[in-house]
C-alpha cells in the first residue's frame, strides 16, 4: 500500500507569469502605437493634447484592469514616453508649463498604481484558489485510488473466506464429526 502524499502542489513557475507580463506589455505598446499612428495620419500631431480626455487613458486603464500592477504601470510608462507634449505657449512660465505637462502622466501613473494594486490582489487570490483547487483535486484522486484499492482488497478477502474450507470449530471434537451427539449418552447403558 502506498502512503498518501498530502503535500501542497508545487507553485507554478515564474516563466508563465513573465510571458503573461510580456504579452500584456506588447499589447499595450501595440495599442499605443496604433493610437499614435492614427493621430498622425488622421488628425495631425498634437490633436490628442487638445482633447479633454487623452485616448491613452483607455490603454492605461485596460492594462491595469486586465493585467494588474506591472502591466498597468508599464502601460503608463509607455504612454508617458509616447506622449506628444504641446509646445510651450508664448508668455507662459516654463515651470508652469512643466507642471501642466506633468499632470496627465502623473494621473496615468497614480491611476495605474491604484487600479493595478487592487487587481493584483485579485489575481493573487485567484492564483491561490487555483493552486488550492488543484491540490484538493490531487488529494481527492489519491483518496479515490486508495478507496478503490481497499475495496478490491476487501472483496478479495471476502472471496477467500467464502471459497476456503471451513476451519474446525474448537471444542466440537470427534463427536461432532461422526454424528454421535448428546443423545447417545441418554440411551446408552
């Protein structure tokens, strides 16, 4: 009989997580490039800077909600790098221009941090539940195999008892085998 192995299932390697992170970053970069190309081809450079909500918000939010903290921050960093800053208007102080130019990237970063951290906790909880589910399924499979082996051994033992010659009962002696019983003592001399 084999002992039950009730140890937790080994954790999934970080290679799968790195592939997922790389895929999320590549998707974000592709969306940002598509938005930038669309702006340049259809509207002209600097068009997005004049909008109330910059279209890169979509990419940052999607990455943070879908992938968690790291893809969200990565998408925000890529969006910051690809952001087309408008030129400083005449008469505007350089410090005021830099502060105004940094507001949108800081909003992307703060949003990706907040949403990404929340989503990362959900992802970790889901991963833990999947691992626990896999461990419990493995334990249930091992218990089912052990139950099957025990049932087979019990069936074989019952079959041996049914088929085997009965053992003599102690105390029955020769009288029980020959048929001479208790009635012989009453009729005899």
